[in-house]
C-alpha cells in the first residue's frame, strides 16, 4: 500500500507538471493569434474593405481580446486541469487494481503453508474446546457414574431400588462438583424474598425478567439465586487423542 501511495503522489505531480507548460502554450498561442489578427486586419491598407467584409469577425476578436484575462484564461485553465486530473484519477484506479492483483497473487503464493498451519491450529483449538465441554461429563462419570445412570432402563427397577441408586449417584456427583467447582449462589438471599438490584449491576450475573422498565435500582422477587464458580480450577485433561471419548472402556485381563 505504501508503494501505491507513492505512485499516486508521484503520478499526480508528473501529470500536473506536464499540464502547466501545455496550458501556457495553448493560452499563449491563442492570445498571440488574437493580437496578430487585430494588428493586421483592424488597421492598415484596405481598411475600408476590411471593415466592410470582416467587421463582425473583428468585433468578436476584439471582444475575446478584452475578456482574455477575465474569462478565457480562467476557463481554459480550469478545463485543461480538470481533464488532466480526471486522467490522473483513471490512472490511479487502474494502478490500484493492478497493485491489488499483484499483492493478492504474492500473498496466495506465500500463504499455502500459512493457511495450512492456520487450519491445523483452528482444528486443534476446536478439538480442545470440545474436549473441555465433554471433560465435565467425564469427571461426573468418573466420580459418580452419571452417564451409566442415564443409560439404565429404570422401568426394570422398583422405586426403592431407584431411590437408593439416585442417592448414591447424587452424593458422588455432588462431591465431584464441590471438589472442582464449589458452586456459590450469586445472590445470598433465599428464593421468594424481595431484593433490590442497584445501578451498575453485572448483567452477566443478574437477569431481570417480568415488567422491566425505567432505570435502576429495581426491586423484585428472587426467583432463582443463580450459581457462580467458587473455584476456577479445571481438572487436568487426559491424554486421549480423540476429543469425542468421554471415558475409555475398561477391560480386565484375566
């Protein structure tokens, strides 16, 4: 882009510098032609014949001569410069297209390796995010056999057996969540109590529902206390390469 900017500036001054002497030649030649015509046809031999046959033309030439500096010179200068600058704009657009095409070609020639590396890095990042998402299920499965419980057909068991299993799974999963996350309520008040949400509250921590209008502070009934992590510790990821594996199968060899 710096090269294109330098080209635009240089081409502008080259075209302008070329236009000025051309403009001087045009205006100077026109003025000298008017002066020569007036000197040879408005006076001298055969004046009566000249005045009779060319009186209208002589009047027009004299009028042009009178208004040369007031009108003809400014108009001609503006017109010639306008044409020159329009030519410069056309060359600038053409050069810009050529430069962009050239730069794009160079980038395409240099970028295959980089694009491949970016694609690999992006894929690794996506796999890691997937592993982090499934890792929470992996922890709950390892600590409390949660997925095994969801996979069971509860129709095969009576209520007492289900209740005993649920208590055990609930306790194990609760301990796992407590161990790694230690969730705390966002608002300490009991649900159903009237609470006040002051101005400047964190919109990520408090969600307003119902008839919300005006400016804070807001007063309302606490429907849910919310949860926030008491710990920011993440369990260590396993060395499993497949991001889709939550928990590996176990085979006891006899």
